[in-house]
């Protein structure tokens, strides 16, 4: 039996044995359930075009900054190979409904991280421009780099290359580095190579037990990344989402089961939300008890050595 077949069989058996449909969007897990619900703020979208009229960034943002009562943290998104922001619009709109301002490069090769970093810096600059819709409304000290697949690698690279700007990282199916290859956005393999161990910011790695991820971003790969980091890290390996087996493309095709903890991580990291933090911290992090997320783990950075 191949690795692909074994993984698919294990996933199917887990679904049958644990009855995970009840856990999909929260069930008895209150943090997941709370943040899987749409946030309290109306949202809108817009597009930033370049000098030639080409779309550079898609924006997903609160419809009224005045309604927030706080400055909006920034989320900069990196697409997976061949994808566009519209592919993950359910997730990005969901974040905007919690008061985040989300900017997504329209490029479908974001593995260098440069596009992800530039998008965040665009918003930081706009916050200082009088007359801009963003003027004075953004929290430019709280910025998350988020991405899927190739864009997940780009998010890690954006954070490691610009640690003064990016304060936390969230990845979906961060690939095994075996799959890093030159592409139209990466002239060389090295230009897209990433290393979570180099991060100085907290990171939440989300992966799946699905058959495609068994090849591209397996639980074993994600555990290796988790073990390598020296920062506050959460590892979430989801089994079931929107009543379907979660897999590499689920953040686009069936994201419902992922929304709760992904949003909670950003609420915790960017806004200091103590309720959201309960999924990842304390003596009994909710993520670790959730039967739909088998194999998940959390860790805090090692304590500094005591001074003599």
C-alpha cells in the first residue's frame, strides 16, 4: 500500500471512528465555535491598480473604520501557486468582519515573500497619507503574514526578511521544501526557499490529514517545522472541514472548519484577545483537545538562561 493510500485510509477510519461532523465548526469547542462565526463588522472590497491599470492588490476591509473603536491590524496574504485572492475570498472576508484590513497580492507566485511584504508596506504608507481611506485607521505595529502552499512559504520568507514589520505568521499547508522550485516569481530555487527555524515571530502552522497534503505538506513535515522553531508555535492538523475531508486546497474550497482557529490566532496575536488565546495557551489549550485536530501541538519559546 502506498503512502498516499495509507494516509487516505487512516483519515477515513478517523472520520468513521470519531464522528467528527459534530466538531467541524466548533461543537463542544467554544473558542473554535465563536471565531468560526462571522465577525460583528460589515465588510467591503476594493482593488489597488498600478500605473498601467493592472490590478496589484485586492483588499478585504471593514466597511466603516469608525465603527471599529480600535485601529485595524493588517493581514497580508500570499496566494498558492496559480491561485488568486478571489479563490480564498470566504476566508479573507471573514477576517475583515473581525476588523482586520486584509491586502492580497494578485500574483499567483508569491514564494519569494517580496510581494507579501510589499503589500503590507503599501498599507503602512497609506495610513500616513492624508485623504486616504486608511489614514490614521490602521495599526501599523500589528501585521500578520498569512499564506497557503507557495504563499505559505512566502509568508515565512516575508517574516524572516522583514522582522521589524511582520509580527506573526499563519500558514496553510506549508510545503515540504522538496517542492520548492524556480517559477515565474522565483528565478532560482533559493529565491523561494524558506526556513521556519529562522523566525523570530510566533507562527501557527495549519495542515491536514488529506491525501494531497500527504505528498505536499504532510503532518510529518509540519511536525518537523514545529520542532525546528524557537518561538511561540502552534501546530494544527485538521481532519474534517465543511463535512469534507480537509486537504491542501480546503482553505479555498471548504474552509469552514479552519476559520475558527485561524481567526482566533490572529485575534490573539494582533489584538491580544485572551479568549482567543485559550485555544493555544494555558494548561489545557483547546486546540489540543479538539478531536477534529488530531496531532496538534503548541509550545512557548524556551526560557532565557538565568543571569549569574
